[in-house]
């Protein structure tokens, strides 16, 4: 089913002739493994932001899975899913051997949380051409198929490279994989690209930038707003690099950036009709 179809794709709903429309609140959030702007790791703060947002499906980036002491070697996606009573999937991109034999692999990557059942998931590792410099953080795309009470949704969540050639390769592969979906499609992620960057030009021909379509092109998401009382250092959001994209089957009702210092990125939400 995945990623290599060369014929034109027609996206369909879960059942023939279905006219059901469902309202969804979608979030994209780079959680920085729960590390807040105050330098403290506290995943419960992350969970509360998600809970209070009312989001139904959440794409998370920079998620630890038994990764290191910094996050208590927790499976963060599973922990968040338990606290929030959601289903989840996880896609590891950086995989390291365990600290001790017999322990789980140390993993770091993207995750999805969903109020609806996740029927299928697959992590697509972005491949790199031999001309590219080694990226210290391998990148990937987490694909999840979600059952919206009989209507299936393809949900993709990604975190793109920091360097330009890697971004170009990532976006090319992202389009190849997502274009093969037979279902309504949503893409979330930290793209490390501003909206006006030429790398996004071809991508915008296929998918709709929810914030751009609502006239919120300057709704900045990085860095998070924070004032350090001890040093008097302040940060203000200065760039928009986090996105929620939809295909043409989806209606966009509302978008919002949530102002919180629980990570260095601000979470974004979009209310959609699928």
C-alpha cells in the first residue's frame, strides 16, 4: 500500500457513497522530549497542554523511547497515551544500543496520539544520497491509518532535516509516500522551513498549509515565548516552521498557535472537517 505507486491516486472515504463529515481538532507539537524553556523535563506539563487543547489527533516530534536518563528512559509515547487515554504509534529514527544488555533499544523519533483507533502504522526512514553530509539526527516519516468510525484517515507526521539538501531529499520522499495514500490525508510536522522558502513551493501545489489558508502566515511557532527571571533573558517567537497540511478533501475551519513554555516550539492546532 505504501509509497511507490506511479499511477494517479484518487482518495476515497471508508465506505462507498459515504457522506459523513467529521470535525477533528488536529495538533502538531515538537515536544523536545518534555524539556521546557525553564530547562526542566516534565512530561506531565506536555500532557496537560495536549489535554487542555481538546485535540483529537496529535503529531509529536522529538519523542524519546527508553532513550536516556534525560527522560528517565521512559517510553514517552506510551506514557502520554496512557495519561490521555488515547491510542498511539511511534516511529524511531535514531536508534542506539541499550545501555545494558537485555534492556530495550534506545530510540528517538516521531509519535502520534489519537482518540480514534490506529489500525496500521509504518515508519518510513528518509534515505540520503551519497553526496549528503552525514546527518547526526536521522529523519523519517511516521504513517498511521486511523479509523474515524468507518472513514479511514491517513495521518503522516515528520521532522525534516536542518540542512537544505537534506530538506530537498526529505520533501521529495515525503511527496512520493503521501501521494500513494487512498484516504483523506493530513500531514503534521516540524519542517525546519519558513513558509516562503522555495523548497515548499512544489509541496504547496499538492497540500494546503492550514495556517496560510486562514491568513495566519506569520503565526510564529519558534522559539517559545519565555522570560527567565533570574537572567532577564526573554525569547519571542520569530519563525513559523511547524505545520499542519491537508489535501483537497478537507475543509479548514480554524487555526491557532498555543502560547506555552513547556517546549521550545509552540504547539499548533487546526479544526478540520473530514
